[in-house]
């Protein structure tokens, strides 16, 4: 699959097969993660890989959906502001960097026949408590990781001309 095919085939998976993900595939995904660009190459992120088996009840406190804990693995992408590059306006680039990293993870997973689903609407306090995330780090995004048990729906997208402006707004 070339990159555009991977991008076209990626979708938000909301049903997962009860099949373990091979370590070789996890290793490839983590390699893609480590190659993601970040501002000033600071890599202000940490990834927590969580095996769901036996932890479903506590993980549902983070995000209460059946399909979230149906996948064999959940990924938590955390940001570390103190390691981040800071823009001239004083804002750290941590969340941007974490989003880029998660995008590399989702595209690598898709290329390997795996599914993911970006989750930003989770309970950060429960995530911090359950995953023992230290105060200097913040959970930014979650995604299940596993073999899809559903089919993609047709993606509705705005046209390129609606999204792109040339030279000025």
C-alpha cells in the first residue's frame, strides 16, 4: 500500500476482533512513532501501551465505551510540556507534537491491517490515576489498537477548494 492508499483506508474503528496484535507489528508501529517529527526534535511525549485483558472495568472509567476495551491494546499518548519547544507567543507545542505522533501510529497501524480510533473525550483524572501518570506529564489522546471487526463508512469530506486558500485567506 502506498501512503495515499493508507490515508484513504484509515478510519475510526469502533469494533475489534479478539485477536492479539503480534509483537512484530507493535514494534513497527513504535518505530513509526519514534520517527514522527516534533518541534525542534524535542520529542515531548511518552506512549503507554495498555493490554486490556483483565483491565476492562478500570479502563472503562477512562472512556466508557464497549469497543474501547474490546481491542487487545489501548494506546495512551502523553505530553511532557517541560520537554517541549515553546513558541514565541509562549505556548508549548506539546499537544501538536503528540497529535503528529498519534497520526504516525494510526497510519502505521493501518498499513499493517490494524485499526485505531482517536479519542480525545476521555476522563483525564481517571487516566492519570489508573495509569499512574506523573504530574509533569498529561494524557492527551487515546486509541484502541487491534484488528477491525467492522467496516469503514463512507467518509464525507469538504472539497479541496473549501479547505485550501492560496496566497491569502
